[in-house]
């Protein structure tokens, strides 16, 4: 048994129901699992000590929505949008062309760099979607490459319809392409939006994935009101993502369901759309997550602290709500209870901030406040978990 004690924590965020925050705290990790926490004065001894140096310790961010397997960038589109042009879903096809032309090594190098970039900002779990291949071979290699970086892989063959016949593509994405990709995935997703897939098409696609044993996720409500939100709830999707445009009925349906409303404010920043109204969802009783939606078209950032800052500044969330949504909320959106919190029994995935409180994540936007990131994922040897920092055992 290996024990690690993190002490001199100014503020520990546990997300424990009775004691969500502890001041002047310490946290004990045994074999990669949280074993104890409380006041530093009563901390037990351990094999290794990590000094938090008066910083705040938070659960690692759970980024439940990213598209990091791609090639090329679209900075020119961003520049044009900032000069007044509107966002269109069709830009995805440009990334598809470049992704198909790229080698496996190029795609993996980009995705690995982005995951490392996210990790340096406190993200310890990252969902990764396919969706820039849109052929059987290119979607298969996208999910295979993603699976080398995360266990949370999502098949998004239904990102847009590529050039060619629409009906034939729907047959492919619910048939051969799904069959090839599903063994490497946990989730299926569909972009249910004008310019992408209709509600009826989305239903067909999601039902095909569910029949293959995948969990459902949906992109809906990014560009306008859509029945995609209600479809997600009806099919028991783990999450419906964007939720920028919601009717009162949508909010009510989300509040009465297990489907998490995942807000992606990097998109609103980068496309100059209205911010999603987190307050309205929270007041109705819906579960809210925050995620980066890292992708080259509409949100090219891996920064979860930035999402927290947007949520607090412009979406009606308190700092505590935004931190919960970006950690425990992301875990709920991935139907995980071992991450996103630091209660006893949690996987010891956490970030030590160079700040006395998580409020600084929003109060000091754009500043690299994440000093250290520790995680205990050991996919190679399950059961033999130990804390790691940048791939090295602590
Ligand atoms: Zn997305």
C-alpha cells in the first residue's frame, strides 16, 4: 500500500454533501484513492507528503465534450466572424478534408498535444469524439486514436453529411461505420441542428447506437430552438450539449430527467452568440455541466478555467456552481461516480491551484493558476493505482 498526504491546503473542495469545502485541510490518498480528508492538524502520517503551499485543491476538471482528433486550423473563419460574419455548421467539412489527408501520426500528435494542454490546466478526464473522418476507415481510425488517450470515446459519424447522397450516408452511419467504430467507443453522439441532422434522422442514428450498447449524447440547441433536446431526454441520453437555445418545455424536460445539460461557452465566445442561461436551468432543477467543446471551428480552447470564468461572468453561475459543473457535472454527463469529486473512495484526480480559493479561477481569468495536476488513472494495471504527475509516479 502506498500513501500520499497532501497538506497545507488553504481550501479543499470535496463536493461532499455535508462538507463540500474544508479550510486549512489535508487529504490522504491510498493506492490512488481518496482515503481521508479533514483539518490538517489531525492528518495521519503517510509515505509521501505533497505540500500544497497554501493553495486551493479542487477535483480535476472533467471535460465531457471535445473534438481533438483533427487536422488544420480555421483561424481565418474566426477572424471573419469577429469582423461580423456568422457561424455556419458547414465549416466542419473543411476540417474533414484536412483530417482525411493527414497521417495517423499527425492526428495523434495534435490530439496528444491538446490533451496535455488541457491537463496542464487541471483537466484529468477528457471525452473525445470522432466526426472529422466521415468514411468508415477515417471514423474508425479517429476512434482508435482517441481510445489511446481516453476511455471516454464517442462515435460522431453523424457530425455533418459529407458530399454525396444523404440517404446512403444515413445507412452508412447507422450500419457499417457504426459497426466498425462501436467496439472502440462508449458513446454515440449526433449533431441535431439546422445544416446537420434532423430530429427524425437523429433518432434513427441514436437508436442504432443504443442497440449496439453505446450510451447516447446529443448536440442540440446551438444555433436555434430544436426538438433535439426533447429527443435526448426521451432516449435517456447522458447529456445534451450546447443548450444555448431552450424553450420552457425543454428546461422542464431536462429538470425532470437524468439528462445533463452541458453548456459549452467557448462556442458562444468564439462565434459571438448569446451566452447559454445556466441560471434558468439551475433554478429549474436541471443538472448542468460545463465543457470546452475543443474543436478547430467553433471553440479552439482546452481551458476549463476559462469556462468557469465565462459561466461566472456571463451565465449567472456562482463560482461554486461553476466549479461543480466543470467537475462533478462533467462526471454526471459521463455517468461516472468515481471522478469529479474528492469524497472518500474517489479516484485521486485533483489540481492544486496557485490561489487560496477556486473563486480566483473566475476572478483572475486567463492566468495560469493550476500549479500541479495529480491523477490516478492506470489503465494498464487496474487495481494497482498510484498517483501520477505528468506520467511519473508520485
Ligand atoms: Zn461539439
